[in-house]
């Protein structure tokens, strides 16, 4: 015999998750308003480059109408214990930048959620000047890092200081 989960608590829980994830939006975002970005995270992209064997990947979606940025991030085991993860900008590959938004939940992989960007931060995102990284106790400045790259962006030449990828935006 099957049991049906129709209690008011289950319904409230579902609606509680739906709101922050944008499911209950007044009007759904169209394909024209969503822009996708990706990031591959590793220790070589940190500034200075690290030695961790951890690797990760992130999918980032920008809603152009609201400047809301949603993300899904996952990564392999870190060398240390994670204590934070953030979006940073403006920072080309190999260049450090200030934190612009925290990534929740604060500990563990995978992570998913949404943050609000300003108009200037959206411009930086579109130019490939946003990165995200995961901090741990063995690498407090960041154990793994990945540039958040829009589709079709082209990197050339080398930055000063030299980036591990040997590239920067023109």
C-alpha cells in the first residue's frame, strides 16, 4: 500500500523552495532574457597558483531583466576544510578582486542559489571579469578558482602578472 505525501507541511516546503529559485515568478524569463556562463575551477587559476588536486565546474545564468544571477557549482574533494565561497570582480585571469557576493550554502558541494548583481557587476560579468572561488583552511585565499566566462569570449596574450591560463580579455 502506498502512502501519499499531501500534508500541508510538504506543500509549504515545496513553495518555500520554489520562491527563491524563481519558480513562482510572475512571468517566466524568456530565452532572450537569460544568458549562460560557465566556469571551470582549479588551483592553477588561483592568485598565486595553488597545488590542490580539486577541480570544479559552475553553470551561471544571468536574467538580463532583473540582474539576478543564479548558479550551480560542484567540485571534487578539497585538500582542506571549506569555510567560504564567493563571486569576485573585477578580476581578469591571474588578478585578485574583491568579493561581490557570497555563494550559499556556505559549506560543501554541490551549491546552488541566486544572488543579485548591480548593473556594473553585470557589465563585468559580460566582459569575463568575474570569477568564483572556494576557500579552505589550507588555502584561506582560495583553494580553487574559475573565471565565469560568457559564450564566445576570446582570450589572447598574457596578463601581468602572468596568469596560469596565459590569457586575458581584449
